[in-house]
């Protein structure tokens, strides 16, 4: 089979498939965990809704940059290919190594852990909550691996189904809350006085933006399957726009619903805002209903991230002879099976290791964020470098308002790097993490991964295809 035939045969994803992956990854745990803090650091409802709209705009700007890169660089591997073409193979190899050991398992692991925590609330496997949660998380990860090893059709079918259920459930949650308020239900927001504030603080706004942009994270993962999207010139753009627009609308509506039922002060004080909102509007069975909804959200995120992540190492295996074992593509199933297996093993290690810790979810997020945003900034720079070299200049799509939008994307990503590192430093001090043996192990592991990434890049330089 020729290269052109191979590429054509791999293009089996529609715009709606791409949108489903975007929605499936973005709507995970973040919306249920970050909303109280965002409400606490914004002075009124206008600011609260405004930061969600602004965060959606930043996500859209980044998506437009990715669309141009995906069309200009139709190679396998998404971000790996963009860095390879924008910078060089060494930079791309460093990215793939850190993505494999830190970013990807550190992003997938928390979703699996969250699934385990809420699945335990629905039906405990064993009496010990931690063990039960870890077992559920491991089962979810292995289950999604099995689904994806059945082929791309099974993987995308499962993803589409999970995304539809997730979106429909969230829309119903919003509708129930709006309906209860308009029907005159006695909810706290109806009797709470308006929040009095002397104005929005800059520190509060910046913290809110960090949390909002974290919650919108994941839209970029569609790049990993961009080479498998049919008619990429129009469907990649459509998929990203439909996905991001859907998420922005849902996030804004669910925040409005929470404020209408709980009030901004009540939302800021709540530990479980979605459950509290549903309990007030739908009765005492809300906790298990909400737990099932969060399980579906987390499971959809795990599946989508497994679909996308394996494509990175498949691309690495195609470019670097030293990793050629990972470059195998199963033509019958349309999946990189070996990469799927290997990535899942590392994710399971993270799930077990962090799931057995009291604050494993939070520690994973602390370490992943700076690396993720650093590479996003570098990919923004890649677009500018690719433009200057006029690579595939007739690709059919260019980011509007160039170079303003790519520079905005780079700047917002670098801002997130700075704030992520500042937050990490604050947590180390406040929580005395240097006295935590697991944190120290995680720190040295991270240093080892970064140093070995450079070593692997140098070692593989002479073993490229």
C-alpha cells in the first residue's frame, strides 16, 4: 500500500467525531471542582460569567492556531509533528518523552481516579474507600483500553455515546435547575442578599482565569487524530468549533444555574456545588444521580485521552528507528495497538501510585500543568515559524488577525506556565510538601524524566529514519 493510500485509508473520523473527542476531554472533572473557587474570587455574577466567556475565547484562539497547523502539517502525531516541523526532531522527541511519562498519564490518571471515587459512592466494591476507588479506576482504564483495541470504530462509537449521554445529562441538570427557580422553588439564592463588593481584585481575576483555562483544557487533543479526519480542510475546523462552542455554552449555563439556585456566596462555600444544586431542585436522591453523571464525564475523558495519546508514540516510532516498535499501525482496526498498550501501562502505574495517596488527584495536577502549558506555548511559536517558511502555503486556512491571535495564544500559555509554577510554590509552602515522602519521590521522578528526555533526544538523533 502506498503512503498516499495509507493516509487516505486512515481518514475515517467525521467533524462530529472530532467534536465528540473535544467535548469528551474538556468536560471532565474540572467543572465540578473549580466553580466554587472561581465564585469565591470573583466579586459578582458579571465577573463570574465574564471569566468563563473570556476563557472560552482563549480556547477558541488556540483552536484556530491548531486548525492551521493541522492543515499545513497533515503528518501523524499532532503536537509531535508540529514541533518537529516548527523546530526540529530533537524538540519533538523531548516533547514525546515528557508527554509519555508525565503529561499524558498525569492528565488521564486524575480522570480515572475521579471515576473511581464516584463509582465507589454509587456501589462500593470493597469496604475500604481508597482500595475500592483504585480498583474502579484501574477497571475503567483497562476497560477503555479493551474498547480501543477493538478498533477505531468501537473507540469512537463509545466516545460518541459517552459524550451524548454526558451532554444530555448536563442539559437536563441545567433545565431542572432553571425550571425549579422559575417555578418559584424555595432555594437559597431567593433569600440571600446580593453580594456586596468594593470591586474585582486583580489577584482574584488572575486566579479565576487560571482555573477557567485549566477547566477548558483538552481541546488541543483533537490534533492527535487530525491526520485521521476526513476532508481535514473543513472538518477539523468544524469539529473544533462545534466542540468548543458546545462546552462554552454548557459551562456558562451551568454556572448561571448554580448561582440562581445557590447564590454566589453559597456556590463559593459549597464543596459539591452540582450535588447541592440538584438536591435543592430534584430531591434527596441527587447525590447518586450526580455521582453517576460525574462517572460518565470522567469515563469519557479517559477514553478520549487514550484514543488521542497513542497517536503521539506511533508518530515517534515512524520517525525514529530506535522506537520503530511503536510505529506499528493495525490496518484492520485502524489503531496503533502497541502504543495503546504501552501508554495504558504507565497510566495504570499513575492510577495505583497516586490513587493510594490522600491527595493524589491534586498532586498529579500540580506537576502536569507547567509542562502542558510550556509545550502549548512552543506550539504557538511553531505556527509562526511554519508561516515564515511558507510551509504548505496554499493549505486553505489561515488564522485570522495574524500575528495577533498566535501571539495572544503564546502569551496566555506563558501566563499559565508562570501561574502554575507560582501555585506549585505556594502549595509546597502552605502544605509543607517537602516533608511528604511521596511528593519528594514525585519531584525526583520528574527531574529524572526531564533529564532523560534530553538524553534520549541526543541518543536517538543518529537513529532517525
